[in-house]
C-alpha cells in the first residue's frame, strides 16, 4: 500500500537535491537564479515529501490504532494527488497561474477524500482505543489545514485573495502549510510511533490532549493573523500557544526518544529546537527592531523551518512509520528503528546554521547560502539512497 508513495518520496528528495544544487551554484554566481525556484525548493519538502508520506501512511496508522485491518490501496487517489502535485511543481517555477490553479485544486480534492476515509475508520471493539485515539485527531487537523493552504495558495495566482478577504495571502498560505499541516502530521507520527520505538506507553496521556488543543489554538491564531491583517495580537498569541504545545509534545513524545540513541534520536531532539528560531524572531519582527534584518529573516525563515525542523524529523520518523504500516504482524513492531545517519544530522544542522548566519552576515550571505544548499543537496541524495535500500 505504501510503496507507490515511498517511491514518490524518493523522487521528491532527488528533485529537492537538484534544486538545492542549482541554488548553491546560483549563490556563487555560476548559474542565474530561476524565477520561482526558491519556493519550488521549499515546496518539494513541505508539499511534496510530507504530502506523499501522509497519504501513504495515515490510513494504515489510523487503522492499526483502531484495531482494524489496513484499508486497501487507492490507486485512483494516488493518481489524483500526484497529477496535482506534478502540475503544481511544474507551474511554480514557470509561474503559470492556470497550472498552479489546477494542481492546487486536485491536491485539495485528494486531501478532502483522505480526510473522509480517516474519519470513517472507527474501532472494531470498545477497548481498541484504551490507550487513546493516537495520532488520528492530529491527522484530521493536518488535512483540514492543507485544504485551507491549497485554497489560499491557489487563490494567490487566481486572484481569490480579495474575494476571500485575505489581508496577506502569501503569509496565510505559508502558515497553513507549515504551522498547520506539517506540524500536525509530525505530531501525529510522534504519537503513533512512540510506543513501538521506545517499548513503553507514554506517561501522563492528558498532556497529549492538552498539547493537541494548544497546538490547534495556536495554529488557528497563526492562520487568522495574516488572514485578518492582525500582525500583533493574534500572531504573538498564536506563537505563545504553539510554543507551550511544542514544549508539552517535547516532554511527552520527543524526550523519550533519547533511550533509542543514535543519529535518529539526535535528529528529532535537535529538530524541535530549530523550530524556535523563527518563532522567537517573530515578536521582534512584529514589534519592530532597529538591528534585526526583517526582510532577510522573512526570506530565509521558511527554509530554516523546512530543513532544520521538518526535514530532520522526516528523516528520523519516515523509515519506522513505513515499516510499521507494512508489517503484517504488529507484534514485530519492537524491531522498528529511527532513520538517519550522523552525516545527515551534521549536514542538516550545518546547513541550517549557515542559513541563520547568512541573515546576520549580509556580506557573506551568498557564500553561506551556497554552502547551506550544497549540504542540503548531499543530505537529500544520501537519504534518497537510504530509502531505496530499505524498499
């Protein structure tokens, strides 16, 4: 069921590496920048890799938690999703509004379809959810946000922003995809994989419920702020709520990964520290700072999140998540292992450090970003090779 999606994850990782190589060469003046390629590079991770993984994994993970057999593969949904994604990823660098509109609409329809199927997966027995509902609430929230993100992102190119009364459409789209869709997918994966990876159930399950509602309130505030044009109150409130939710998630689901050890645990433990960098910079951007280079922070911030936080977590969690769904016998789950290598951990953290340094050192911005994208390309190519070997 997951193999077609795993194949697309590998493909998007390779395409992301090629885009990163182009960016590295452009940063040192070897090639010229292509219009739209910066956003394509980020979308290959946030939309390409995360979406493929979510569509491939979520039905099986939710069914396992409910004590039901995995649903049969839906090749028609895979086709609908990937026609939409390919159309988007061709239309973005070419800046072709009709292609982006069609691609976004197809992805939106596929997400609604998947959310409906997840909603219909209910436990076979009353005690099937004795340990809680698992990641299902997080996944349904994630798909709700990706629907909004697809709607707003498509509207950017078709002029829907004024009709939808969106004050800052681009920022609204980014917040829906990153703080909404991606963050909830990762939180759900951490929830469903914690016991198989650590061998014990999480203590204080109430903390997870509180973390979910705090994260949802924070993400909604971060989505509403640019939509309504409220740059201060809602935005800062959303960041505070999201930070509290992340702290609870870190204590409840991420710190226990220390027992697993190795580069995979290092990836997850470090990734959720990088999420704080743009979050802590946001109040200074909103309230004004004479020393903070606001334009460069806003330009590089999505890349810091995409590579320092999101990609690191995906490298660690996707191999055990795919293995969990593909195992016919759930009792073999104690053989799950986090993904990643020490080389990928070093490469992604140096990449993110170089991006942060490029903000503070404008005289070296081009060279630092060239180093960052070179490291990113190497990590993505190595990860694609590891996924191929595990297939």
